[in-house]
C-alpha cells in the first residue's frame, strides 16, 4: 500500500506556504470517502499546515477494449 501512495504523492504538486512562500513537505494522507483523500503538508520553516484534497482513481477498473 505504501508504494502506490508514494507514487500518488509524487505526482501531486506540493502547496506553497502562505507565510514563507516555500514548498511544503508531505507528512500524512487520510482517506475521506470512497473516492477522495486529503493530503496534509507542513512548512519546514514556520511549521504551518496545508491540505490538498485529491480524487482517487481506481486503475484496476479501467476498461480495456479488445478487438475480437
């Protein structure tokens, strides 16, 4: 489970701290429903907390059309 989550966070652009204008660092993800997750970030300078809500894409249910 950790590997897909790491790839998902790597695709997400981290928010900028509103006070310091530096990229925040991801530290936690919480699933908030069947189809979304909230990513929490913190600022390494002022320790401000930021959050980003991200939809969950279920790649296992993607449809593949084959020519018979």
